[in-house]
C-alpha cells in the first residue's frame, strides 16, 4: 500500500532534493485543476526555493500563480478569497530543517481528503503532463495581504486601555504582522525573537518547555500578557501576568466564554474540563482541519489545545494573529491570571513514542485492567474511565504514536499514561517480531 503524501496538516518533510522534486510535481498537479492560485512562504531558509519549485509546476501546467511573499498562513488564507486556492510553503511548528506545503480553499479551510486524494491520484501515474509551450501560465506579484489582514482584525476591536505585552514570534512569519498589529491596538510591545530570519532561536512549537525566555520577560517587563507563535502563526499560545504558561485547554474555555459561544468545536484530546466549564462540546479527530470543516456547518468558535484557534467570522483557517488580538482585548478588560484561575484544570500528560500505527495490535485487550467504561474511535483509541481517559493515536505529521492521559489526580494520570505506553510498546514489539 502506497504511503499517503498528505498528513493532518499538508505535506511535510526534510528540505532536501526529494522534497523539491515533490514540490514541482505538486505544482503540476495543482495547475491541472486550479486555474488561479496565490502562494506565500514562512521564513524558513528553504521556503523561497520550495516556492519557486511549486510555481514552476503550476506555470508549466498552464495555470497562473500570484506571489504574495512572506507571511503567516492565516494571512494567506484571507488573500485566497480572491483565488481558486492558496498554497502555503511551511512546515508550521516543525524544526527549521523541515518544510512543506499547505493547501487552502478560498474560505480558509484546508483541502479536504477528497481534494488531497485527487492530487495524489494525478501524481501516482508519474509527473502530471505539462501544457504546451504556448500555454504556460505566469507568475505575478500580489501586494497588500498583510495590510488587509491587519485592517480586517482591527475592524473587529474597539480601542481600549493600553497594556504591556511581550511577544515571541520565534523568528517565524508572525514577525511581519503581529508586532505592528499590537502596536496599532495601543499595546506597549516588548518584542523578542521577532526577526524573520528563519533561524529559530528556540524550538518553534509554542509549548511551555520552549517558552522560558517569554515567561521570564513577562515578569521582568511587568506585562499583562505574553504571546507566542509557531513558524507560520496558525498557532498562538500565551503566558499570564504572573509569568505562568496558560494551557491550551484553559485558553479554549477562555476564548469561548469571552466570545459568548455556548458551543465549542474541539478535538478528542482536549480536556474533560471543557465540558465541566458549562460548554456544549462537539469533538472531532485531532487536527485543526477537522475543526474547520465542522465549523462550516455552523458555530462561533473552535480550537485545539495545541494552540490552533478558528474564528469563522474571520476565516476557517486557524488564525494565531486574530487570537493574539482577541487575547489582548480580553486582557485590557480583566486580569488574565485571575480569569485563568477560575477555569477548572486537571492533570494531563502528553507524550509520544516512535512507531508505525500498522504495528499496533490488541490495545483493547492489553488495557482491560484499566476498566474503560467506553472506547471512542473517532481518532485512534480513546479509552474513557470513571475518573479520566487515555488517547492513543498515530501522528499525522511524524512517524510517531501519540499518547494523552488525563485524570483528576496526578497519580492517576501517570498510572493511565504509563499503562498506555507499556501497551503501545508491547504492541510495537510484537508487530516487529511478526
């Protein structure tokens, strides 16, 4: 069985000769289906080269491509409204030696599985055919996307009390928009890692372990808020006024409450505290694309604990830039740490182990001793217990098995997680022997 090119967030891989060849083939396949596209890049050192490879394929297939330059994914998503599709060159929160291709519809939604399959089928028979020499497409510049995104966000918020904000863009694509946006909102911004160099000074995923400098800067600067982005700024995570990292589960509840959303769309790995906060919860498979497609049916807000926040009134693409503005607006009215303290929080352990999901077997039997009251197979296996849950699922971006455990006590969460990890390792070992 041939391995699929697309994961939960497009195509990703090491930025090497193989990925460049693939980029050209993707461009040819895209150009055979979509007449007009807009393309942009994050700050990675390989992004311009990747972009030119995709553009060459699009042009050779006879379609036209507008080059919007360097910008975040959600900025490109807004620009894509005037085109048949958007092409983002990024590997999001992966390390700098990686790159990839995200494909967006005009409404901001990532390509559906059917659209992805259509491209893969076009590529499966070899390189898609090029147009005749007289029918090649062209590349033209596309200006003003960053300004349009900024103005679109500012139109949603009234002026308010100025606050101090520490901003860490990780030297990613947010560097070209978030600092200016927050300043226009009246913030006093202390910027760290906001040079769009593509050489990430910290691990680019905005998790607590990578944001020590931001936490320290918030307290030293006396800021009301700290904001962090990933490489393409479809994610946003935060630090409160005491310098404490805010979990994605709590941010999810905070955004929903402040926006007046009675219902929230989130993933199977979000905390059970979301329901206990009084929200009606619709759960999807892990991946912001699943949230976006569910919100097409209606809803005010959705997000996942990794920091992807979807605001349908702006776009169906996760928008870390809008999320930053939304959190600033909240913080201007309330002390952030106090609001976060009011949101319930339980013990969650997230981790992973290297492995192939095809080698997993007999998980349910191996975990019988934990006495699950039900098993949810929306995405992998979610074992639900009286006092917690365990999720075992394969990563959509890396060759890993991801595990998440939550319980009302730390000891119980650790017990559930370790039992799950042992069961996964046993299953992988058995698969290798087989």
